[in-house]
């Protein structure tokens, strides 16, 4: 079996010839639980994040934000602010070159960089550059803005009423619902022996990245250099070049270290443009750092969802119909929203209909957030499956095993390159001790335990393009040059391991240069669980290109054929073991060239097969029926993300993803004050995310490797997002198992639990 | 006619296939007098030189230097220095890891980083790192060093006496004289009708770079990043990796802007190693900036030369024999020295013998300095030729025209790829009005005018290797990635022009990343007048590689053959003019790839032909016979450096080189106090270099282009060094023409002129 994709016979010429790299046999480096190559820098604090960066003569920007949920700016008077100490520039929409159209999202309305129609509390109105951050903040308060305050709407049900205040002209619905249907749902339900349905609600969550949103901007003549906390330097470059009308070559975007993005750092931010304009006005570098509170208001979020679902099944558990209505609450601008994909694709079902629509309210906009739309959909689907299992009297694991599919039904039954959900379910259940735990007798007392599970899948295949350059130096040490950002997930480490695997060079002799548009080639944003599968094959192809050059040089010097030679441990030897092995660094041809340059690209699957990851997670919870508190006691995650590239970072991804799932299930929610339309908990005290005390000590990761030889030349399918998709539903199902109450609205707050328990008692 | 060298058919695979790039026809960009691409950064001060760089928590190094011309260090007590305010570390040879062997030069003795045998006043003894530069300097004075003071020698004639103090064990001569001979010199002189001879002396000159010697060093774990004011980041990397025993990939050397090197920044400096050790001791970044005074003492110089020359010629001017004895005064370590090349190679002569040797004295070491050894040799040879012309009654220009050669006689008569000296002589003489000026009647009064000329050549062909990557982005803007440093000569501008020429992309859409070992490939040091000829062909090859990819993509999309298409003004059109031209950025294939990557290398001439530049310069001087002052009134330089890449930077190179020649001729000399052995003028007040008032307003540059199609694919042969080689001799010859006195010892000080005039009067 050979791989079909990813390496070119003739890489630098880009003739798209697809070479065949054989799959790795037993690996020597890939898959091992290795520490990160930048661990030292990260733990000692020597790693310079954008937030840490200081340039000589650098000014600090601060942004004036609309304090009203909905208002029109009628006047901006900057005269007092301009006279404040240390202030070098005040920027408004009336400043030269600042009246910039602002497109958010692919469709929908355009606004301006500083729009006079402010659609949420926190929208940008003006900005200041001063010598110190505090001077800048002081000066923002001295900018006198007059507003015409408008009626607002922050509730999704209110927003769709005909008389609701309009966030944008034309009403609060983003066009007609998107309908997708296959088979005959009506007939499907008619065939069903059992039908279940429910309405599920999820909350708006904030990304709460460790490093907030920050850019440092410097102009050299008409050239712009931007250090940006971004998930993709090339995306920021493209945005800046478009907005500021510059050639791509004139914009350099750099991101050496990044403190978390989770989807909120895909696009160029307003603060970045503001910094660029202020730097141009003042002739000095400008840092624009968005404060934590501002980040809660304006930097995106995971949209709340309202999901109605209905499922029909035969008595043996075979699904006959699935039907859903999805509503996403996108906030003031049309990004983010809802994603019914799993209803259409996770289980084999001939008759499916989903209807999805999104609604504006006067609040900060949604955007991509770790598996955009998937955790809400999973919250609904996997609780409904749990209901269905209960109604059928089936074990929830068995119900899912009954309905597996190896093709993507929503795309003409295109086959998956591999599908390991069945193995995730069985191996996960085994590792969890599912059968025994499920049948454990009910607890006595007010603290009761329960177990639940959920399956999930991720459904994104992003742009496949990445071009990597690998350089082998005269002493056989290596430099890997790639565009991808390491957004904290260990990308650099995995890529170094790919090089080490292919070339037999130890990790400490591999240096990585990355995430700099001026010195690397191209990589898509690090996101969508695509970073490894887009870049690792390109890295492997580049390494293979260098390896070929080494062997060609060695064959000439050792007077034999390339095919007679093998490269291992930094030496070239005859495959038959004859003669002496020659160190790569001893090859004259390498010394003469000083450097060998390999170019690698990644190509998509030639037949269009679909490579997607799958997961099954299992949770055990303790519910305190007196206080309503839910404590997650134990989590097991079985993942088919293809090959494990680094067992340590793999496990960390899974544990981190589940931690985020715990937050989704139990605590995270943006609270909008219905009186004012403002966010009531825009800080880390009131907006709760899980801490070490909130996640179970006992977390187990069960990697399932289907040995996918078709997805790409590394066999990896992506892990970042699947890790967080099924967690919350598994917890909700465990709560149901514990106390018999189904909490359909996330998060499962103590108040909700107590109210539902009280309601059930009343109903009894 | 096609070029033989420089482009590979298959660049990334490095199969050494040599493609043939046709010579440029009429150029549209190359050759034009364009301003530098980094002019804005340079004139506004936004360009960050290493000396400008500040890192957070950066410490400052200062070096304790030996105050004696010759001494042995018997004790170093750092205890008081360690307690000084702000001091973080004191480094001596006894510090862990600091007892490092120090090789200076290719052969000869080894010393240590901190050698207990100090061989000149200024040698490194210890170093301090402190929070501020002033604290560091204060602390150096608190390092108590005990010396055993030794007898010293600073005079070259004294140094070779048997009883002289020995700078190194084994005597002050660096081995046996290097003798080179062809033909039969004795027979040659026997055939001569006229014989002339003379002894010429030149002074030790200092490089006086605008930016002194400075490194900023940061460790991240075992990875070292060094910002260094260097002429070659890869050379500094190699030195650091060797000395500190690190893989090449673990050493990153960066030099974004450089304030002059002139040969003194080829190798890794002691201050750089010291900074690296101090940074490792303290865990903080360290800047080591060598002060101006220290730079005069310890950073190298142009060695003084003593040259005896003898020439014989037929009555018609045909040279029959040349004989010379060259002595270079290298200082305390064996770098620099003397170079008789021009005696062997500038003129056709069948019988030549040269003997060269170098001598140690107790003074700062020599090193490469703009055309190492050539200006002293030229000073002697071209004054002797002037003498010979006088004795033959020939015009000096005619004498030189009589003795031209098109082959390198000292290397088996290997042909030059081109030889434009004849044209330099005739066109230079014409531009200068030589014949008329030469025959102008003698001046009346005490200020007398004279004209003189000299020819010259440069004789270095360095390592030909350079690997360049060129990236074309989706909007058809370009990024050029090359290892070469732009040491102030305009390298970036010329390389951008090559890209613009080849791809039809305007300069403002080309961004350059350079001189960073982590993000570029490989380039030799920028020096030896090789920067353009080594790198420009690699750049052209990379651009041609990108162009080929563009045309291949376009041919597929426009349904025609690659050969049917031409690329001009950023558009692809059919060569026959049919159909519509398509902008490169509109090619779908480019959009799909996001970036096209071209790789270019430079290869040496396959037949080993020699590509060297030639020059003839003409000077007019005014000599004040009462004060002895010499004023250069007018300079004309005619240069065959092959193709003019940028007329503006070309002229600037010539004017700058001649200015340095004025300094050599009239003012520059290190003065060593015979009482103490210390340098008496280690500052810019006492060590004179030409200022605007010392160079003539009237300087003319006459580029001579022999349309060399063999030297490389650009036709350029190198200009940096030839520009300074003949200037001083032309001035000395003009002085002789003015006052009839031959000043054989550079510089021509007023005191010398008056003494020689007085001696002549006495002799009359």
C-alpha cells in the first residue's frame, strides 16, 4: 500500500506530479510521548509573545468603545483628548484614511472601521495613541462622544418578532433558512417504532484566550511589519494588504509565540488596523493590546444555539429519520452561527432534514470557536440519542454501534478514508468500565453518581495548501522553514518529529523558523484541526526531497546506485550492509553546496475522499441533589484522529478539549443584562471557566489508530476540535443517569438542577 | 551567445545541471541610476543597526584590555569588580568554558580567548557584564590585573633583528618568504634598455567603520541568537558553532543593517564570543559594543608594507622584467600582510620574480582591508611605472597601453573573461583631458598643479556559492530571500533590480529578507568585490525559475505552449501579439498555489576562466610648496567592472573608493609611540580620514563595459575594491608631476613634502 498524495517528484517546479511516499513502517520518533521542542522557552518565560514585545519609541493604543447596546454616534470631539499628556494621535472615522469599509464574514452587511451605527456595547468609536498605556486609557475618557441611544434587542426570541429593534436594516434574520434534506423524512418517521424529540439550548461562550488580542505595528516607509497574536500570519497579511491597499510583499506579519486563539484569531482585527493607522499618523511603532474586558465584548464568541431535534428508529435501534431546526444567535455581525453537520453525518440514516438559520441581536459577534457549531449540535443530538436509547431500552453504546456509517451521506456517500468510531465506542467503553458502571445500583444519600457517554465527529476539511522549505546544513543539522503558527498545540514539536523520522536527525539538531510571512512560504491558518494534516505532509515531502538529494550525492561519491543506499542515524550506508557507513556531514557534495534545500507541498486527495476524525467520550459525575452542584469525577476519551504524532501532546490536546467541554457543560455563559443590553460578566471573576479544581484527576485518553493510508502521507486526521465536541453531552447524559433529570440548556447550573429536581417532585 | 553558468534546469534538486540563460538584451531596470530600496529607512533613522538594538533585560559587556605593548598576565582578581553596582558577571580565562583556543588566520600560532601572553596594547584580558554600559566600564577598572611587562618591538626593521623581542616564539618572521617566479628575471633585466627601481613604504591604516564592532547575543536554552555587525552572517555562524561546539542549526546570526566593514568584519570577533559566554553565565541577553578607541587597537587594520621594486623595459616601453620584495607588517597575529599580485598580473611581462614575507610586531593585528594588499602594491608598482615612463620619455598612459595582457600570466596564462583596461586608459584619459593637462606649462608661484594617473586591477575570485529563494505571491508581488549582507554598498537594491528585470515586477513590489542564517540559505561573506557577482546570478536563476513556473501555468490556462508566451509588465502575453495579455495575478494556478517558490544557485565558470575588474584613475593636485600641503583638485575614474548594475550606486562606490584612496595617499596612518609601543592616535581627532573638505568637488566616473558574456549571467565583475586601488598612486604621480619630487612613503604629509623639497634644494 502506498500513499497517493502529498509529495512531488519535482517540488520546486510545482508541476503537480504526485509522487508516492510509502507509509512509515515502525516509527522511531513519530508517536513517542516527547516534550515540546520549545518547552524551555515556554517555561522559563524567555519566549516572547506579542504581548511581551516592546519596540523603541513604541506608542500604546487604546480604543474608545460605545457604552450602549445600540446607538448612533452623532459627534466625536477629540480636542481635549489631543491635549492630554503623552497623547500623540487621536483617530476617528473622520481621520484621513480611516473611513475604511469593514466586512465581517463572507456575506451580509458591511460596516465601517468606526461605524457611526454602533450595534453592541463595546463597538469601536475612536482610538488614541500615547506614550504609555495609562496615558492612552486616560485620553480615551477625554474623547467626548455624543450618542443617540436606540432601542436594543439581546434576546433571540424577542429578536425575531416583527416589531423588534433592527440590528441591521432588513430585519434580524440573516436571510432565509438553509435547508438540507435527503430521503423522505415524513416516510422515515412513519417507519419508526419509536420517536423522540427535544429542544436544546446552548449559551454564548467566550474564548478567554490566555494572551488577549494584540498587535505591534511598525512602518518602514510603505512597508508594514506587524507582530500579531494570530492563528495565521498569512491570513492577517491578506487582510492588511486588502484593507490598506498594499502589495502582499509589503506586509510582513510575524507571530513567534501565541497564547491561544480557539478560532478567534483567524482574521485581521480592528485593533490591528487601528494600530497600523496610528503608527502611520505618528511615525512611531504602535502596540494595540485589547484588554480582557474588551476581549469579552468585541473579539467574538461561540454563538448561543436553539436546536429542536426529532429522531425516529426501529425497535432494533436502526435510525429511520432525523429532523432538526437550528437557530444560531450571531450577535451584531454575521459570523459564527449554527452547524447541523453531525445530524446529517454522524449516524447512518436514510431520511434527514435540517433547517438552519441565524439571528442578529445587539451583542458582540460570534465567530469560529473550537469546532464552530459542533458542540451545540452534539449537545442536542447526543442527548436525543441518549433519550432514544432509554426509550428503546438499549445501551447507549449499542445504539450508536448499530448506526455507524463509513461514508459521508451528506456528500453523495463519499467514502471516509477511515472511520474508527466503532473502535472508539468499544475501546472507550472498555477503558471506562462502561457496562459495569452503567448498571451500578443507585446511590443512597444526596450525592448521587451517574455515567454517560456521547459520540462525535468533526466535519471540516480546510484548504490543503502549505509549502515548506527544509534546509540541511554542512554539519547535517537542519532548519525547517514553515508558515504555520504554533498556536500552543505543539505544532513545532510534531513537525520536528516528522523531520527527525524522515532524515534520522535528532530533534536538538533541528531548528524551526515559522509563522513569518516574509521568511516562510505559505500555510493556512492554524485551526480547524488541520494544522498537522496540512503541514506535516508538506514537511515530510520536503524532508524526502532533501533525503533524495543526500542519497544522490552519496551515490555519486560511493559509486553505487541511489536505490542501493539507506539513510539512518545521520549516515548513508549500503542497504546490503557492505562497506562503511558515511556520515552525511562527510559528503563532499554537501560541503561544496553548503546547504541542501528541499521544497515540499501538500496536495489534496486525488479522488476527493473524506478524511475526518471521530470520537467517543465517557463521563462519570456526582450530583449533589441538595445544592444542585455537578462534579465531573472521571472522563475517558477514545479518539480516532488517525496516527498519534506525539503521544504527549495528543493526550494534552484531549485533556484540554475535555476541560473546555466541562466549561461548556457546567459553567460558561455570557450574561447579557436585559435592562441595559450590556454584558454583565465581562471578567474572569464572573465569567467562570474550569480551573484545576473543576476537572477530574482521573482522565484517560484512548488513541484509536485506524492506520489510515489514504488521508495523507502521515496518517494523521486532526485532533484539536474533536476533543471538545462530545464532552458536554456525555456529562449531561451522566447527570440524567444520576438523577433522572434531563438538562437541555447548557450550562447545567446548580440553579437549573435544583429547579428541574423541584419540578419533577412537583410533577410526581 | 549564451551564458554558460548560473542557472540550473532543476534547481531544487541540485543536480548541477547547468542551464543557459541568455544574456540580457536592452535592460529596462538594470543599469539605471536608481535610489536604494532602503533609502527611506537609512535616511530617517528607522533602520535598526546592531548598535541600535536593545532587548529586554539586556546586559552590557565591557572588556578589560592589556595596557602594555607586551606583557604576561600573572594574576587577575575579579572580586572587587564582582561587587560593583549593576555587575552581573565577570569573565576571565579561568571562568568555566572560557579557556577557548583562538585561531587567528589560516596558519600560524594559536592563542586563547583571554591569553596570558598579551602581545599588544589592547589585547583582551577579562570582561564584565553589567546592567548599564557605564557600570560595565566602571567595573573593568575594578578588575585588578597584575602584569609582568615584557620588552616590545613595534618597528619593522627592528623586529627582524636577531635580538629583537619575540612577539611569538620562533622569531618575528612568519616563516620563509613566499617566492613566485616566471621566466628568467636576470635575462629579462639583461634585455632591458632602461631599468628603474625604488623602495616604497605604506602606513598602517585603520578601517574606521561608521558602526563599530558590536554583537547582541541571546540564548534560548541551547539555541543562540546573535545580532552581529558582520559582513557575513554565515561566517559568524560557522565560527560560533565551531568555537562553542553547537550544531549550525542552533546558531542564528542576523544582520539587518550594517555600518561598514571594509574587510574587518569577516570573522567572528572576540567580543562576540565574550558576549555569548557572558549571556550564558547570566541567563540574560548581552550586548558587546566595541568602543571607537578599542576598535583602533584590536579590530584589525591594513598592514604597513615595505616594497622594493625594479623594472626593466625596452626603449619602446615593452617590459622585460619585474622584480619585487614585499614585506608586510602584520602586527601581533598572522592575518593581513602583503600581496604582490599586481606585479605579477597587471602588465604583460615574461620575466617576473616576487618575494613576499610578513613580520610580527607588538601591535594590533592586520586583517583584510578593502582590496587586501593591493593599494600598497599599487602604490609601489604604479609609481615605478611613472618613473619608467619618465625615464623612457613616454606618456604614462602610452606605457601602460603598450603592456596590456588578456590572460592571467601568473596562472598559466588562463584567459580573462574580458579585459577592459585599454578602454579604461583611453576613455579615462579623454574624460580627464589628460594629454592637454600633462603638457600644461609649469605654474608660477608657490601653489603648483600637476596631474598623474595609475592603473590597477583586483585579483580575487571568491567562493562562488550562493543559494537564493524567490517567492511570487498571489498578487504577483515578490519576496527575495537571500543570505548576503548588504554592508552599505546597495546589495539589496541591485538584487531587487535583477528580480525586476527578469520578472517585470516594479521595485516597490519586491521585499527583501536577507542576512539571517535561520531564514535564508547560504551566501559567502560580502566582500572581495564578490557580492554582486556571486549573488546576482543566483537571484537571476531563482527569478528565471519562478518565471518558468508562471509561463507553465499560463500555457496550461491559455492553451498554448510555454514557448509561445512572454512575460512583461506583470502580464503574460502571446509572443505573436494575438489574444489578450493576462495579468500574472489573474492566473488560477497561482491563486491555487498561493506562492511560487523559485530556487537559484550560482555556479563557477565551467572552464575556469578568470573574471577580474580593471581600472585607470587620473588625479590633478595642487601642492603648496610653502606649507607642503597637497590638495586633490580633480579625480577621474574609468572602471571596467563589467556591467553597471545600478549607475547611482556604481558611481557612489567609485567616489567612496577614491575618497579612501585620498586618505591612503595624504593622511591615514597609525602612529605607534616608540617609547611605549602604544598607539598614539587611537581616536578620530588624531587619526585623520578624509572629510568633505578633503575630496575634490570634481569627481568623474567613466564606466567601461566590455559586455562580458562569460563571467556570469549578469556580466558584472565587481567594483568595491578596484575603486580604491589606483587612487593613491595617481595622486603621488600627480605630486611628482607638480613639484618633481617623488614621495615614496605614504601618506604624503606636508612635513614629508617640505623635507623632500628641502633635500632637493640642498642637492641642487
